[in-house]
């Protein structure tokens, strides 16, 4: 048998060392001074999308650029990356994010600042059109990744996850007794602003 995979969807991850306690405090302070916006967040707080312009988040922005430059090389992209926007999310117990995509951008991602146990995984859905119209029964056990219809990615403080902006994704409800804090962002290529 010959088997080749031609249209994979790459999801990139990297663990970095930043001062998450300091980042969390800045984000909590921001949420107490600003009502934020309502996007895909349910029961949670979503900041305005200019976070990358605030000096207290420079270390995070620098870390994101180091990682995205590696992804640019992996993806054979020629124009340099530009951080289009960035925002903070606070999901209290019961808070979650509805399924969505990020239009008008190339790569989207999330950085995890505070992740208590059971605070909700990142869910990414199979992007192939029409795939959900056929649901075959399968033998018992865990099928290989190429047969998955969605993936549930573990969240961890200090972890960056970056994926194509067209990939449908959501956040499971926070079932912990504490808040979950993350930072989302979008990268485009220079010249496409």
C-alpha cells in the first residue's frame, strides 16, 4: 500500500519563560479599568485589541516574534511578519469561547498566562469542507491523528500555540474554581496591512 498526506494542517507550539505572575497582574488591572469588548467570549472578559502597543507587554511581544520567525521559515514565507493585533482574555469559572476563525490575517495564536487545572482546552476542528457530512463508525480504540475530526490541545502556562487563522477553533468551559488568563494575537505578512 502507498499512503501519502498532501494537505496537512500544521499547529505549532512552544513553551517559553516569561514572568506570568506579572503579566497576569497587568491583565487583571486592565480588566478592572476597562469593560473590554464582546466577541466570541461567553461569561469572560476580552480586552481591546491594541495590547501589543502597551509597554508592559513588550517581553511577550518579543517572545512571539522569535517564535513566528521560526514558523515563517518553516512555511516558506518571504515577507516579514507583522503583529496585526493582540488582546487579553479572562475566563472565570464557566467562561468559554465560541467556535470562530480570524479573518484577514495569516496566523493566529494564543499565549497562556494562567491555566489552573480543568480550565478548558483549546479545540481545533477539521477544516476540510463537508467532512462532517460523513460520520463512519470506527473500531474501538484511539484512531491515528489523520482520522481525527477535532483535537483538544492541553493548555499550559508559558505555552504559545500558533495555527492558520482560517482554522475553526474554540475554548472549552473553564471548570476550575479560578480564572484562566490567555493572550490571543494575529500575524500577517508585511504589505498586507
